[in-house]
């Protein structure tokens, strides 16, 4: 199940960058974020209520649910949406892959938890692969003032995402259900963005075009309801440092889609990048599977792993 949730998150979030691109236009980005998480929160809360799985959250945990909303369902996306105005979405997805490094650093900074050597090695290999994949794109982007600002925003959004991972892990350690916290957190996030936008006088328009509505539905249901629930469940099962390696795979999915949808040509350097990303994934997870197999007393399974 962990492997399934891992793959599902990679496939869903690897395609959301394209959908975000369709959200940028006549509608203010604050409004788009508020619409996305209000819809996602209502759908998730409604589904949980109908199945009897929507649990009350004690007041002593509410500040941490709000903090998770700030990090995962509002501030980070405000940074990403703003960044895509001045930086290509592909580059933003590459910057987002730095969540692997941020998670390792934050885990050490806040919990004094040293990362396993294989996690560090796999992260370095994966990031080298991402650099190979997007070398031409990165070198082809002039580093002017707007681009530098966009890259800074993308990094800040990635840091918020990483911090949200740690907050979510804390909430799960205290027995708070992932889906329930996500439902409340998404509604809190939508409300926070809406309040700030209203104070700044941002107009809340709406684009009824099929492209905008389709992107909104995809980002709200698969991208938020399913994606965040699957991702944060994986965080609980394998830890934020290993779970963050998914962010290295997101650009690979986006690039694969680009091959078929936009005629992207895979160069030898890009092929090397694919290989390095996959190798990093093996380095991070294969030793863990072998260790588990040994503990169960199945040496032959350990060899296969």
C-alpha cells in the first residue's frame, strides 16, 4: 500500500504543474488558490462526514492544524503561483525537488534527527539527475531581476512545503487522522487566502472557460483531496525525509508528458538524467526493503530487494 500511495502521488503531483499554468490568466491567483482549497476541503469533509470518518479535532491541536494550513494549503501555493509568472513552470518544478534537501535540513534543525547516509546519497544523485534533465532550460533562462525573484519565491514555497511535512508528522504522532486534518486544513487555508486577498482589495472573478474549470477540478480533487492524503500518509509511514524524494520524481513525470504533448526531444543528457533519478530512488529505498526482509527471516527476499 505504501508503494501504491507513493506512485499515485508522483503521478498526480507530476501533472499538476500543467494545470496550475491554466489557472494563470484573468483570475487573480489568490482567488484561484481559495477556490481550489475551498472546493477540495468541502469535497473531502463531505465524503468523510457521509462515511462517518470526519472526527472532531481537540482545541489544543487546532493551532497545529492552522499551522499546517499555512504551510501546505496557502503560503506555499501563493509562492508557487507567483513564481510561475516570471519563471517557466518546469523550472519551478525543478526548484520544488529541493524539498528533499529542505526536509533533511529541517528534520535536523528542529528534531536533531540525522539523515541516513543512503537518503543523502540518493538525494544528491536524484538532484544531479534533475540538473541533467533541465540543463538546457536552466541555461536558456536569463537570470534577470524578475527571474531571480521568481526563483526566490519558488524556494520559499518549497521551504513552506517542507515545514508543513514536519507539522503533519507531528499531528499524526498525536493521533490526528490524516484525512480529517486535511479537510479542516484546506478550509482554513482557503479562508486565510480569501481574507488576505479581501484586505488587499483583490477582486474575486471567475473564468468559466473549460480550460480553467477543468484545471480547477483537477487541482482540487485529484491534486488536493487524493494527492495530499496519499502524500501525508506516506510521510507518516516512511518519514518526511524519504517521502520528500517524490519531489525529485515530479519533474520526470512532467517531462515525460511534455514528450507526448509538446514534442519535447529527449537528448542523451536528459536520458542520463532519467537514469540518475531512478538510481537515486533505488539508493533511498532498496536497502530499507532488504533490511525489512532480513528482519522477517527471509534472506532470499532480501537478496531480491
